[in-house]
């Protein structure tokens, strides 16, 4: 299969989105930008279209897909029951980087939900995504457009790296905005439960609903045999090829420890890399240090995380040491991804 790239240059947008929507309606696969990361879309109501997503990504078939909608009315076609507090969250944060999980209606095939009796729904804010969904006239099932286990794509180039020859087309709309996947909230019980942290923080949810819980799997590895509520959380996601270690603690202790460990590893001939904030970058001796963003502007760290991990992959780095980025509105989301990428290997100094 030849993967076509549709660049969304001015003046051609309508025609390119129309062609991409035709591909979705014909049961094909289209990668498209959203305000979180690039998604890999197919018709959410066709079992065989969802199966193509799993094949292209090499995704385990028990890891369900999020259905993307452009209008609120579509929610009630997919979800069997929407509690008032979930309506409140949708009012506050849709369109936007929030996914809500509901009991599903029979119209949603098991192939889309990984056999679950629930369906995850999101209304993205990105204009291209919204136009594509409207033009297709169906909800679009779309996981991140990466090969399973690789960092999620935040540019059309990242999508091409993983999906060339496996999907029909890529709508190239430039960089994805936020850079991390949506916040997922279980809306099947009495209280919102965060299954995966994202831009919409626990605090923001609490302000609307008055209460919020966080699933254990969002913050720590589960024991063997334990099953997270979001099946995807059990897989080692976002993994770079190199071994990644997070060093956490007071700033000076962290920079000293990372300098000590990179010197040790480099003496053994292992190519090292460092992930650091702009503020502390001058403290590191390692020649391959990458500035991920600024602690003063946490959104820059979220935006660059996956691109930095992909860069290290290209350079065949053997060992990566990263600072920790806890705290603030985005700390929970950033650390959830970074800890998973590190296989929860954290050194506290
Ligand atoms: P991705 O689209 O690649 O960001 O992955 C989608 C995430 O949503 C995975 O972690 C899934 O486990 C989760 N998810 C999708 N549908 C459901 C559902 N019905 N219940 C719980 N989690 C879900
Ligand atoms: Mg993903």
C-alpha cells in the first residue's frame, strides 16, 4: 500500500479533508492531527475497520479504541447512560483533551472496544479533526498513530516513520498541540475516576464535579494478575529503545548524580543522553543533552517529550538519564508517560 500525504496548505484543505473522509467511509485508515497527538482513524462503527487499526499498529486486540465525535448529539448514539456529572465535564472541557468512558450501546462493535461493554468517547478541539469527523459522517475510532510500544507521534513525520506503507493517508496539519494523550475518565460509576492523566488535571475535574479519584494504574505499576480499568495502561507504552532512568530529588543532587552516572557509562563506551530542563541544562557535562522545555512553561515539556524520545532512538543512544518533572497542572500527566517510558526505573537522590 502507498501511504499518501495530504498537506493541509491553504486553499486545498476542504478537498483534502473530503478525500480523507471518503477513505474513512470506505473502511480505510487515515492519520490526522489532534490537539493531543496524531490519531490513526477508521470508522468506529465497523468491526473490520477497527481490525485494520490493530494490524497497522501491532496493537494487542484487548486494548480498546477511543471513538472521536464532532457533535454532542453523537455521544448519545454511542453511550447507553451519561451521568449528570459527566455532562458537566463535557460542558466544561469538550471540545478538548478529555475522554469519557460510558456503558456502550449495541451499535458500537466489540472490535472497537476490545470486547468491553463500555465505550470511550472524546470530542477533539483540533479543527482538522472536527472537519474530518463531520465530513466522514461517522464517529472515528482513533488511537495514537504510532507502532504499539513506540512514543506517540506529535508530527506527521513521526506518523510516517511508523506507518509508511501500512495506512492509506496522513493529513499533515503540522505539530500536534499539547503533545500528550487525552485525560481518560471512567464515567460508569458514581464518581469520576482518572484512568490516564492528561492536560485536564484532577484539580480541574474536582472544580466541576466536586470529587475525583485516580486509578492506581495511572501512577504506579500494577502487580502481576492485577487488571487496570483502561486496558492500555498495562502495556509498556511510550518506550524508547535506550534504557531510560529518571533521577528525582533536589536540583543540585540530581545534576551531580546524572553527571556521575553518565561519566561512568561513557567510560564503559555506552553512548549516553540527558533529558533536562532549560534552566538546568548548563549544569550537565554530557555532550548529548536535550532540553525538553522550561520548568517556567510546563506545557513546553509536555509538547516535546515524545519528540525527544524519538530523537534518542534515531541516535542509537544506549542509556538516557532524565530529570523528574513532578508538580504543577501537567506534572501528573508528564510523569505518567515518563515513568512508563522508564519502566518505572527511578533513582531518588
Ligand atoms: P490511545 O488511543 O493509543 O491513546 O489509547 C487509548 C487508551 O484508552 C488506552 O489506554 C485504552 O485502554 C483506553 N480506553 C479505550 N477505551 C476504553 C474503555 N472502554 N474503557 C477503559 N479504557 C479505555
Ligand atoms: Mg497510544
